[in-house]
C-alpha cells in the first residue's frame, strides 16, 4: 500500500519545500531583455568556458536522483568512464590582498562527461515536457542539458595556474589539494606577480592544466575597502518563477532567459558610481550547472564571482547552511568591506541568512534589498516569513518591487530605504494569498484544493530558490 505523509500548509509553504502544481503547460516567457553595453573593464566580454552540470536546477526539481541513480538511469558504468578523459570546472571566484601576495580562491569540480543523448538527459525530469518545441527551444534544451551527465572525480590531483594579461605568473602551475570525495575543490592559494591593491577590482584568468575539459575561469582581485554587491540570481536578476515548479523548470531549460526589468541597467549604474565596487553572485543551484549561469550572467551583468551549491547536499537544512557558509567566507575574507545583500521573497534561505549575517556582522552590512515577488507577480501565491528581520533596524532593509525603486538610493552613504514605497513587514508569515483575505474564510484543506496542489508519495523537496 502506498503511504502518504500529511503536512500543514504552513510547514510546507513557509519552509523549504516546493509542491507539485497541477497546471497546464507554462505560458511562453516574454522576449529576452537586450544585453546592455558594459562601460568598464570589470564587465569585460570575457566569458570563461567553464563546463559541467551533473544535477538539475534545485529550485524547480522535485526528486533529483543521486549520482548513482543518474549513472543507472543513463546506463553509465565504471568501464564506460575509464575511456573518458578528465575534465575540470573552475567557478568564477575572488582573491584578497595580504600586503605582499594575492590569496586566489580556486573553487570548482573535477569530473568526467560521458557521451549521452539529450533525450536520455531530459528523461531525468518527469515534469519537463519537450513536446512541440520550436527549433530555438530545441537548441537551448540541448545546450543546457549537455552536461547533466557529468560524474565527479573524487581525490583528483589538480594543478592550477593564474594568468595576468595573458602571462602565467605561477611559473608552470601550483599544486592544489586533491578534490574531496565529491570531486569538489575550494582553497585559497597565495600568488605573487599580480601587483598590489589598486582600490579597484581587477580580473585575472585562472585555469587547470592537467585536464582535457574546459578548466578555465576568472578571479576578481578585490580591494580591501569598497562596496560588494551580493545578489541571488533566480527571480532577482532573471525571471525563473521558481514558485511555479513546472514553469520554473521550463524557463530554466527550454525558454530564452529573460532579465528582470531594469536590473542590468541598475547594476551598470552601481558599477560606475559605487566606490571600489565588486559583484558576487550567489545561488543554491548545484555547482554542476555553472556553465549555463556564467554564460547568462556575464552577457548581461558585470563580471563577478559566483557561489554555487555544493554537490553533496541532500537535506533542505543544508541549503541554508550553504548560504550562510558562502556569506561567512566573503565577510571573513574582506573584513573592511561593506556588503549590499539582494534577494527575493521566494527564497526562504535568504530571508533567514541575510538577517543572520547582518546580526553577526552589523558593521559590514550596508543594506539588504528583498524583491517582493508576491506583490509584482500574481503567480506567486506562496507566503514568505519576515520574522528574522524583527531585530534589524528598519533603515537597514527594504522590500522593493522594481529596479526603479532602488535606482536613486545613495547606498554609499547608507540610504537603504525608498520612503515612497510602502512597507508592510509584519515579522511573520505574509504575502501570497494571505494578503488578500482568502485565509480568513478558507480552511487549510480548501486552500490546498484552491491552489490545485497535490503532494505525491511522501516528502517532496525543492532545493533551488529556497
């Protein structure tokens, strides 16, 4: 007999779970936003050819299989992998100055990529419909799923290099610590020959020389002082709709990516106006989907570092830990910098992690900006919880609707709030249908029916955008 476990509406929607929506095929996404002209070397056209993606977008994937499940589903075995060359992924990272050298962070994944058909990869996603795709959608699907069969290499020996203006400053390479049990690397290496702290962000190229795959990336040389913009990606910089799972999946793998209106222009304004500005992009999407994110980000936004979700996460609480750990690493690496933290109400981890880091490092958090997706998108009917903001000064955080709400704020001098935009922070669960009075006359079971939701075979966990 099949056994179903029952959960209250609040524990599901206010927590880290994503439910299965019974809905029609997603509507087509709007036309992609134009790529803005970048006005600084910081947002140069360099796009690293980082590769690999072994998991799916956690925001919209419900029961993503383990690596062993993937191998079994795709028919990959050890003998197949023996004839596949080693590849390497370097995620765009950052470096801090010690007074003599730059500590460059090498952050990425060692993996093998067997040859697998696109149709086999798509079969991993029960909720992804690929019927009646046009030629553009078919090409996007193939490009975005091509690395999903990547298999991590544990205990891999890797050698890193750093190039400044095309010249190797590492004299043939630096031996890195071996990758961990999940093929991941994350370490700081002192590198000389990169000059000093100029007060402005500089960009150097990084690489792995003992792999046949891409293995190249970038690192920001971030000055000790200045302002760092730390931003989530899905539904902050690009429209994903992680709160509508099937549509989020469709937008992530099939549709052209669409910018959140006004944000490329906003980021370029900050690029030219904020002192010593650096950009750090942070997502709970698995590390293996780096290539797709890098290609999108650096074609639309200033070049920056990128934080991805570790591959070995399997529990929702670990997603919050990953958020907090990535923020903690940034704050401890740059203790004299000020941080502007940007997220949205559909990300429960950020609604917890941002106030927590602000409490822990009150002198370093300049502003917290949260996009209220439920006030601008009628499809977002999931409540969000603002109780973690209760102990922060109301002058430190701002729930915005559009990029225009942020455009004229004097962030450098601590102006975080646009007083013309109403704020309705209740320090509890709010948003979604809770704000239209439906909860006052509908019971929880009726709300579930009204939403058209169903919970299938026990716990359904969504791991991205939470």
